[in-house]
C-alpha cells in the first residue's frame, strides 16, 4: 500500500482536536474564536480584565477547590506561557502579587503557592494556585530565599511550590504537582 505524502500533515492537524494539550493550542487573542478551546479558557478570562491591570486573581472554579485562588498575568505569552519568558521584573511582580493575595486570604494559616509542571497543566495561560497548605506538606527538596525576587526560575517546564518559613521563603523545586500541597 502506498502511503500518501500528506499523511504527517493530516496527523498534525488532527492532534490538537483529539486531546487538550497546552503545548499545541493555537489561541490568538486577536482572533476571539480561537479562545474557545478548553485549554485556552484562562486567556479568555484575562481578556475580560481591564487592559491596564498587570496581574489579577480568580477563584478556582473547580467545585472541589472553591476556597482556592488563581493568580494570573493580564498579559499573554507563549503556548504555554512560562515564567522563563517573563522579564525578572515581571516574575518578581507576579510572585509578589500572589504572595500578597495569599497573606490577605490566610493571615493566620500557613499558605502555599504552586505552579504545576507543563505536563500537569490544563491551561496554556500561566496560573499560580494559591491556597492553605495541607498539614503534612513539608518535604526536604527546597532552597531558602529572602523574597520573591530570588525565587529560582523553574527549568524545562518544571513545577515549583513555595511557602513562608521564619520570614523567608522555601522554594520547593522540581515538583510537578505542587498544587497537591494545598488543601482542597
Ligand atoms: Zn491557548
Ligand atoms: Zn493567554
Ligand atoms: Zn518547605
């Protein structure tokens, strides 16, 4: 049997339709119809925000996580959007905004903020999960930093989660699903 030359192109075209993969989405904010894909839903939410805002917060819409928050930049990025593509000032601003929200929501409780790995993400628009830490969250795979400007940038789409300890921050690196450290 002869295989048509165009077959690989056809397979590539069909892939994004057959499964939600934040690495293959084709959203373009200039073309609103492209934001209807499920994995681009947070891009659509960002477009609803005032244009002069830099970061904003949404309640997690998952019915199992209703007391949790998401922190998002108003600006868009690559597919998927990553911390590596932001300027240091943008990254520091983003972490600082999420930390301020966590402190405001959980002034007395231990809180945590998590970025899931690219593989675990279901949305192309970057989002930090903010919530109360589970009781047994601590592990020994972390670095300690003074503040948001010193949080290391995850490599290769790795996940990361942070929490405050004695006035400093623990940055737990290479954790794909840090979100699981937060209470549901
Ligand atoms: Zn997208
Ligand atoms: Zn976006
Ligand atoms: Zn820790």
